């Protein structure tokens, strides 16, 4: 059975599953304990302290290369496991779909695959050199004419060069892995933000529809008052408010289209693909750890730069090793014909042992190599410093937006909305008793509408800020998302 793009939502990749061979797979397949290997590799985090290639890197390579040949192009079609998006659509189903089919994430995965193949290349000796020579004019020797010459030679890099190349490739592979994790988190973040924006629009449309029905009731009251000899101003004012609500509803409905197109792009679908009803989720909360600490420890973009810095350090040491010569050992065999005279050793074929070294003569070039490697390492160190400062500033801004949204949620839910509902009810009673103007009732209704919309906007802002916080702190939040009970608009 050929397996496609591996990522599922915060679970073991499908192609590392212990049940890799399915019941329908006629070829069978050994059920290897690959999950333990994957988790061992994931926990190792080479960027937090380099593990020798013979442990972590070889383990990772052994698992990946074993299954490398089973992959087929993703364009061949979607995987068999697809969440349904035609009926009730949950956030978890959307993230599953995105992680399986997002083209940008697939590109990162294949980049990581390509980086994995560089490790065995880096730690392997250069190809041996085979030579053949034919004597156009045979060289006459005492024991006979020399006719052919065959040689083989192997170059051996100076002590430590292969190890350093392997370390550099291993760290480059780790950087690719962290970039893959960063891409995964970015996809999750985008899907969550788009989902909550669409949930807000759905709630706003529902609230607007409720207010339309409320205003139609008020219009009936105003019509009755007018027929009883009252002013026509109340009827006109109600109709103006209804027209404004109709315009607002049309804008909300139309604004869903670009957001749906963006969500489809994140899911790897056509921009006009249809969705079922989006199911709201319960509010999530940040973990108890300090976000700043999590950012420094777990942000995959920082971890990728850390791994690149270690690769640059290995390159510096490798450049210094270039001052030492490589050694070449070889054997030459010369085919010799029979001599015309009977002599001792007649026709004997000589075998020659060969030893050579390259001479690192051009010191200026070698020093330039070391200098360039050091410059790359310093550049990466500066990039990490700048990236850390930028991410910390962004985290600070998102934490403010999160706390501000939570404050507003409590304000609207506990204070402003209940007060506005009470004010509207009192205005209706006063109007019916002839103690209040109709416009007071319209103003109370308008204020309640705005507060209810702002409440839903704050809820969406809170979840979107939390998605950004999870992205910055390297937190895979999919497993913490659970469907909420139907939450009617407040």
C-alpha cells in the first residue's frame, strides 16, 4: 500500500503507523514498532544538544528511507482518510484536511525529505578511482613487454572530515525538520483564525436576523399607533432601520466569500468549494507556562536557526580541516608479456602499491574558506537575535489582544448586554404607556444590536489571538480543541 502526505492532526504521521499494512493490502507488510522510533526522534531535538549521528540521525534515516520508496506523488489524488466537509464541519476536521492537503506544507515536507538524503552522502567516502592504461608502444623490460596497466585508488579524507560533514548535514536536516514544524503550526494558526472569523460572521448574521424580526414587530406597533392617530415618524424611522439592517446583512453574507476562499486555499481545495455548517467550539485557554519561556524553548523557527548555527559551526571546523591533506591509497597492476629470451621471472606481472597526498598549498584560499564559514555563523547568530526580538514583540502584542478581548467579553456578557436588554424592555413598556418617545425604543434596540455584535467580535478576537500565541510558542493546539454545546448568540 502506497501512502501519501503523512501529517495528521497532532498524531503520529500515517506513514509511521504500526498498522502500515491495511487489511486490503495483499502484499502484507511487517508491523514494525515505528511509533517508538518516531517519538524517540521527535523528543531528541538535535538543536537542544547534538546527538551523535549513529544514534538519532541513523534512527531517523533508517525509518524514513525504509518507507521512502512507498511514497507516490500527491497529485495522484487525496488520501483515503478525509474528514467530511459537506455536513457539520468541526475545527478538528478542517485542521486534519489542511495538514493532509496543504500544498505549502507538502513542499516543506519534501524539502525535509531531500535534506535527509544528504546525511548518508556526507558521511560516505568518495568514489574509488579506477584507471586503465594501454601501452600503444610496449615498454620492453628484462622480463617482457608491458602491455596493459590497471589501477584502483581510494581517497581518504583527513581524520574528522567525514564526521564534521555528517554533523553539518544532520544539523541541516534538523533545521529542515523544524521548518516543517513551523509550517505545520502556521497552517493550524491560519485555519483556526479563518474558522473563528467565519463563526463570527455566522453569529453576526444570526443576530442581525433576530434584530430584523424585532424591528418588524416594532414597525407593527408604530403602524398601529399611526392608525390610531399618532405620528408617522415612528414608521419611517423603523423602515430606515430595517433598510440599514438589510444592507448590513448583505455585507456580512458577501464578506464570507473571500474568507471561505482563503480557508479553501489552506485546505488545498478549489476556492469555490462548498462547506457544510460550521460547528462552534468551546473557548480554549493558554497553558500555565509563561509564554515567553515557551517561545524561547519551543518556537520551531528559533530551533531551526539554532540547528543552522550548529551546522555552521561544523562547517567552520571542517574548513579548518582543509589545511590538512587527504590521503590516497591504491594498487596498480601491469600486464607483462613473455620475454624473447629465457630469463628469471619471464612474463611476471608487477603489482605496485601507491600512496599519495594532496598538498594544501594555496593557504589564502583555505583561510578564505574559514573566514567565510565564520561570517555565515555570525550572520545566523544575528538572525536569531533579531528573530527572537521580533517574535517576543509580536507575542507581547498578541498577549495584550488576548487579555483585552477577554476583558471585553466579560464586560459585554456581564454588564452591557444585560443592561441594554433591560433598557430596551423598559423603553417598550414606557412607549406602550405613552411615557416615552418611539425613537428612544429604536435607540435602545440599536445599542443592544451593537453590543451583541461586539461581544461576538471579541470572542473571535480572543480565539484568533490565542491561535497566534500558540503559533509563537510552538504549541500544537489541535488536541485541545473540542466541540462546544450549541452556543446561541448572546
